[in-house]
C-alpha cells in the first residue's frame, strides 16, 4: 500500500511548522516532511511530533539566505564552511527527530559563474555530507529542480543527477525524484523512475501546471501510483503541492490513491 506524507511547507504555507504539524494530523496524515524545521529548537519539534503521533520523513539541509535568492549552499564556492556547518545542524535535528533521510539542495548557479568550476565544489560537499550522514544511518538525497520555478537551478535533469552520482561515488548518496519537476523538465516520468529506481530513495508529487494537487493538471497520477506499486516502491510519497483552495478541501484524490487513509 502506498504511503503519503504531507509537505508542511507547501500544503500549509504560511503556518509555522509546529502549527502545520497539527493541521496535517487533523487532515489524517501520519507522516510529514518540510523544507526546514530549524526555526524551532529540535527538542520542541521532537516533542510535538511525539504529541501528535507523527513521523518526520525528511527535511532539507539549510538553504542559506532564502530571501536573498539562495536555494542551497552545496554548489557555492567560498561557502564550504557554511555548508559543513549546515550538515552538522541537519545531523543534530535528524537524530532528535528520528529522521532517516535528508535532502541536500544543490543551489543555484551564481551570476557569472561557470558550471564546470562549480561541479567539483558540489561533488566534494556531497562526499562530505554522505560520509557524515552515514555515521548515524541517515541517507543523503540529491534532487533535480526545474529551472522554471527556480531560475538558475544547478541540478535540473536526471542526467545531471547521474553525473553527480558518478563523481561522488558514495553508496550513501541517493536521488530524490519529484514527478512534478521532471514533468516540467523532461517528461518520460515512469520509465525514467524505473531505470533509476535502485538509487531513488524518495519521491514527491504535484500536478502540472500550477503545482497543485493530483487531478488538477496533465500528469497521470493514477498510472504513476499503480506503477510505483508494481515496481515495489516502499518509501513515503511526499505531497509537495500547493492546494488550489485549502489542504483539506483538496484531499479527495488521496483517499482513492491510497485505497485506505491519508497517512497510510
């Protein structure tokens, strides 16, 4: 049976993480993910998860100055120390929250920088993070992000992800596969997933255009769900979409997709 996790950042946008957790639980979810849990002390986040009976599936490493346009530190020259500090912060939260996977946003290509100069920076940072995360049994993930929503995204195709897997050459580096991003960039969603599934640790969904809930756009989610089941996907499916109205009003698709209840 497929299992779905609410993405607090997108489904409950504008709510503080601790409030969004309760909203997700009230909407029937038993698992959540988010962009960043770091605004609250890790002990308080862990306590809230326990109070609500929720599993924290994953979160991102700190992404830098979001308001200034940073979307990750891993590819940025001159920020290696900041990146390593962000890895340590992520490890502290992962241990406290019982979280076994963390996504590492690569970031955006700085103006005037050359891609070939930044690839080694990203590779070395990913090697460092993969080794540190492996020490406590946490899987590191790399995700391709579409450059329409995130102009200048450094990693935006599965081919680039595969290149980084080869450059890093660490068994603790996995891929996060977002069907929405890949529809915007390259299509061929299920066949690409099937080819790479041994290195894909987590998947996310949203429809296109609009990044709204399944059933609002062009992606054939019933087919994707049936193929994930056929191919034996056993992880969580992150619902990283923006509801057209409210999260609760848009959940009709989920009961049908799970064949059970929201949280699996």
